[in-house]
C-alpha cells in the first residue's frame, strides 16, 4: 500500500507538472507514467530539487 497519496485529488496534476519541471531543471528525463528505469541518484535529485523549491517558496512568503 502506497503511503504517498495526494490528499486533495485536484492537486495531482499540479504535482505532476511540478515534478516534471523539477526534473527538467536537474537534467533528468521523466516520462508520463512508469519511471522505474531511473537510478536512485536521478530520482533523488528530482525529489531534492522539489524540496529545495518548496523551501525557497516558503522562505520568500515569510519575509
């Protein structure tokens, strides 16, 4: 059972766009659907970029 579920169903498309944008920024080629052929380093760099952007956005909002 996956624990990574979107609580707000309308947010799924936005999260997918955010993931694709972050992947492009770090040079990882994501496809729609299954991406099990990515290395752990590639997948981690996409997730890391997403977190980095979320932290930057939060910090900009609290200034």
